[in-house]
C-alpha cells in the first residue's frame, strides 16, 4: 500500500508525475506538498492527519493511528509546466539502456560504460536516440570504427527514443484511481501517450 501510486500536480493543478504513497507522505510532512481531497480542498499534513478515516477508505497506519491515503498531492513551490521531452542526455541514455551493454547484454556500473554511436560518426552516424547505445569497453574496442554488421556484432535491442508515458516507473495509462480523473481530463490524453519520435 505504501508503494502504490499518488498523482503529483503543481500549484496550477497540472500533473507533474506519479510518486508513491510513502514519498507523498514525506512531501506532505515536510510541507512541500498538500493533499487534495475529491472536493479539491487542500490539506497540510496536520489537517490531513486529523481527517477521520471512514471505514471503507484506503489508509495506512502511521504513528499509532490510521491516516487516509491521499491519491493526489499538490506541490507548493513547483509551477513549472511538465517537460514535454525526455532530455537527450547521457544519464537518460544510461537509464533507457538500464546500464546494460547493448552488444553483450551485460550489466555494468556507469563508469564502465561508454556511449557508442551504432553507425560511427565517421560514417555519418548522428548523435540521436536512435543511433547511440551504452557499450562496455570491451565491446567498444571490438567494434572500433565499424558498423555492427562489419564488426559482426548484434545489438540486443534497437535503440529508440523513450516514450514519456512509459518513462516513469508508473505509467498514467489507464488512470488507476478515480481521484486522478479530474486532473487528467484537463490535458490532452495524447500528451501522456504520444510517441515522441512523431513530434
Ligand atoms: Zn559489452
């Protein structure tokens, strides 16, 4: 239950991301976020904790008492509109490839991986999601300045631009909680599910 999903919105009630109940309570307790009830009333931690728990409601035990689980929280200091793009960055390439060499399939720490151009730059290969992968030093050496075909190597997966909808640990697809619906209906559903390469 503490790892189930809570929708995080900014002060303008624009969905930012999805977090866990555990993290949501941390944010509430620290005063960084407020809980929102289905009537759109906001509560700080104290006032939320004082709400009586109705028998059928979801709750967690905290400090000797039951406390209602908020399904939507609003950050108090974060007005940024959510990013429409997953930044094409080193860290995100590692995340996409799960720190796994895309040639030999073995898992490495970040320091043991290179970012490899599948089609080498010297052959006109571009620096873009579809042409860069994580590669271990051994595979990198073996491949040298060649294409995978020339080096007789195979990618374990075709590199793609990640989709925003599946980038977080929890996808918003399917709207698991009724409490989320009013927030999600404010935005174009395609925003969450769009294939970024089509933008
Ligand atoms: Zn490798």
